[in-house]
C-alpha cells in the first residue's frame, strides 16, 4: 500500500510542487492550506507522514503566523491518533540560526527542512523508515492495541468533491492520483452502464 502524506501549506504553488514530489516518490497525498483545514482533515483521516509549513494562517484569507504552524504541530503530538506520525516541518525560516529547528524538534517535529527542499525526498524516506512496527509478544501475537479492526459491510459514497467509506472521508479532490482513478472508475457509458 502506498504511503499517504498530508501537505499543510498555505501557498498553492508550493502545495502543487510538494504534491509533484510525493507523486514522484510513488506516494499519495492530501493537501490543506490552513490550521483550521488541517485540524478538520486530521479529525477525519490518518496519514503516514505530514509535511508542515511553519507559517500558516488560521483560516484561508487571514494573515499567516508561525504560531499557527507551531500550534498544529503541538496538536498533532498531543493527539493519540497522530502522535506517532512523522512530521517534517518545511519552511523558509531558520536559515540564520539553528534555534528554530531545535525548538521545533522539542515540540515534536521529526525533521526540519528549509525551502527549496533539496533533500526532502531523503527526509521523507528516513521518516518513514524510522517508524517502528509493533513487535509481536512472546506468544506471537501483537499487543492488544495494535490488533487490526475488521470493517464489516460498509457503504462507499461518492460526492462531487470527496469519497466516504462508512461516513468517513477516505479521499477528496486534493488526493491527486487516487481521485483521478476513482473518477475514472465511477464513470458511466452513454447507455448507463458503469
């Protein structure tokens, strides 16, 4: 299964450039442009890693602030659902001193990349490689909190801008390749056949 990254950046050109990088790596992605959108997406979805721009607006149309990026990083680390997810901070700040990188690492960042992201591919590979897979116990079973849950029959619902499985968004128009594939698979012929 392909890794899925979440891009959190308010600049649409940078989101597109990062999306191209992730697709080049063979990864899927989701992208948002504000702290509020990131909160909403993180409530509904899980990711294998997160690329976080440090200077974000709280909502689209508001002025960006470094505090919004730091706040979403702290929220990610305090949420048990995402506490283990690698977060790579990608920013134009921090060129002049290592203080910002040190502060972000203390807040829970996995890595720190300064734009133009020359070594981003390697940082992503390292972050994904460092994730620990729960080890089996002596009896050969995984610890109880890592047992997979089986999903019973569930409805897959297609909307104009998203797809939901059992009421949970699993894909939207920002998901690039996945969205294009689902769009093709849901087309119908002129005679009405799927």
